[in-house]
C-alpha cells in the first residue's frame, strides 16, 4: 500500500484530484469508480479546475458510483446523483450517458441492484475506485456486518451513519433508512483503489482499518488484502498510523 500524508484537506484534495486526472490521462476511456460524502468534494473541485485549464478530458470516461439512498429522487439535493451532477458531472465534458448511479426511485430496489450489477459487469473491471470511509469503517454503504457482501445490494443504514449524515438533512428523521451499495467484492475487483481520508475524527478508524484485523465488522479492513491501494490523507487523519 502506498500512503501519501498531506498537510491539510486542501493538499489532500489536490493529491486525490491529480491521481484521478493521471488515471484519465493514462487511459482516456477508463472506468472510474466514484464516491460521494464530504471528503471528495475538494478533489472534485480541483478536477473541474484541471478540466477548465485543458489538462484533463473526460469525453471518453465511464463512471460508476458506489451508492445511492433508497427513495431519493435524482433531483433531491441530498441524493448522490444530485451530488455528482453538482460537484462534477455538470462542470466537465463527461457524456451523461456514460455516468452511472443506482436509481434511488426504482420501484423495486432489489431489481435495481441486479440491473446495476449488470452495468458493472458490462463496463468493469473498474480501473480506479475512489473511496471515502465512514466513522465505523463503512465503504460505499457497506456497513459493519457478519459477512462481506459481494455485489450491489440493499442495505439498512447503521444508526451511526444516519446520525452522521443527518447534518445534510433538515433532521435525522429525513435521512433515508436504506441505501443501495456496490458490494465489497466489486470494490475489491477494481484494479486500483484510492482511499481519501481527512480530519482527526477519522484517525481512529483509519488505524483500525489498516492495522487491525481484517473483519467484516470493519468493512474497510478488507482493503489490506487488495494488491494496489493508495491511501491519501491529511496528517490529522493519518496521525495514529
Ligand atoms: C457516506 C457515503 C460514503 C462516504 C462516507 C464518509 O455515508 N456513503 O461513500 O465515504 O459516508 O463520508 P464523509 O466523507 O462525509 O466523512
């Protein structure tokens, strides 16, 4: 595993954006696995700047997002489709037809997961998967569990995740209780995994995930088994490593 320690969130964001841009330069029609959450926002801003400067071209890129809340419309400002549009897709020349996020309003979420799996199988393997990490070690929305779920599935969100994400909603009651998420096996099949972490509040879980036992109770710990992981974090998040 390669680890980059940066001074602060801004520097972490620049590094993550540069690595994503490098992937697109090396393979213009690459498959990018993309993530949401507050961590990658700065990296997406920087990617938009690189695009505007003419340094990166997304015209052939295909993207697959990790997850989506069950029940949120793509126009809901907390849906992950909306997040991707407003933070990245609307500002670069990616073909909208080449972007994939699970459909939150699908009538049958289980069927939507099967459809999404097929999309991943048709496009994959993912060349570079970007990941953030929840405070309980979740990746995508793979919550602590007794087993590593393999493919895209419906998940009941952990109470701690609902609380953590309540800051984006009017109240915790409005946070959806379920989500659809890419499975751990799919994430592990990505050729390269890029984990971004920031802030002191992530230091404990970063330590657990990367130096503790590999267990589905800490979903990110499985990344210890991946042959090509790059961890980029500010010094606060990596302070306990
Ligand atoms: C969310 C997302 C994850 C994200 C995580 C951390 O619940 N489903 O993909 O990595 O929480 O979010 P943040 O970056 O805001 O700490």
